[in-house]
C-alpha cells in the first residue's frame, strides 16, 4: 500500500477545510498553521487547553518510548495489526485516525506491517494527541503519517472523512468520532482488561479491585454497536527494575499511587506481570 498525506484536515477555529501551502496549512478565513521542523502540525488553540502543557509530560513520553522500544508490548502491536486487517477496504483511499496516538507506537507498527507496494488501496494515516511531546516523538520516528497536536474533544478533521479510528488506551469522545467517521466507518478500541498489570497494582495499592473495561455507554447511546471483541493476554516474565520504573512512569498509576507504593516498586529488582487487553470493534 502507498501512504499519502491527510486530505481531510479542518481548521480548529472555524471548521473550514485546511489546505497545504508550502510549510503552512491555511483555511479560507485566513487562519494559518505552520508545519514544525519535524513535520508535525499543531492544531490545538489555546482556548482548547485546560493547562499550559496538556497531556503526557516530556518525561512520561520518554519513559514510554524507552519501554516500548524494548519490545515488551510487541505482541499487542502484532495482535492489533491482525485485528485491523478484515476491517480495511480493498480499494480506494483509506483514512485512518489514531486518536490519542501517544508517541505513535501502534500506528507506526501498523504502517510497517502494510505490504510494500504502490497498489491500491492508498492509506492516509493520522496520529493525533493532545501532548506536544508525544507528537514530537512520533514525528521524529515516522514520516509516513500526518502527526497532529489536537484534542479528541475538538477533532480538527472534516465531517464524514475517516474510515477507521483507533483508540489505544485513549480517552474516546464518541460524539466527535461519529462526526468525523464516514457512514460505514468503524472504531477499534484497545483497552486494559480486568487483570492488566495486576501484579504491579497489588504492590502499589493497599486494596486492588478488578478494573472494568472502559465504558462504551456513550457510544451505544449514539447508535454504535460492539461488532467484535477479542482478548489478548500474555505474561512478561521477570521484568527488570529499569523497565518496571519506565512502565510505572508511562501509566496513570504514576499519579494515583501513594509515596509508599512508588517506593515499593522502586525497591523491586524484578517482577513478572500479566498483560490483559481487550480489542473491540464498534460500528454504526
């Protein structure tokens, strides 16, 4: 498959189509947005920010990148690639949005899995995240996708212009997803299962409860249905201290854990962990 630039960007200020003009994207109303040196585009106006530096911090992105580079989550990436296959068109232009792409690990892995030929279909891949540090890291590692700093609550994309949305451990906004999806579009979710990182959670917290799957109630209320689901489970045997710290630093547990819980993890020399992830397809 041949990858092409995104064709469906919209101005975050007035929702008008954005067109590329040199190193800028401009709308008919005169709003313009500069491409950064690494190729990413910031479409997150200050009025959409709840803090000065929203999303994952620079240190969290660095920890995630270092952990993922070690290959511990490669089985998840491979499972996602296979899960996506039957949901792609066989001709034309396929537009895929990774909504909450982080540093681009799963979108990059999927792009690398595509056949190396110029036959149809063509793919326009978009990675979007609210963290400028995440999008910067993604753009440095891959030039095939269009990388955007933006918010899932205000997707800077045109209506009815996306074939497939990926949401990997992300914060889905199903009303926005429905707006940008084509009539036959689909959403693929990757979410933590009940036993995901259970051993780590037992060390961090005094009381550990089973973690239910992320709710899709909003999606159901908007007319989506769960078409398919699959569980991916495997063990990470004897994970050493350094990647354990990286893993903690890249998850929400970093903020939820007590000082004592963090210290307990810091004192570990190794730990075996359960990876438990659910893949789901939502359709209209």
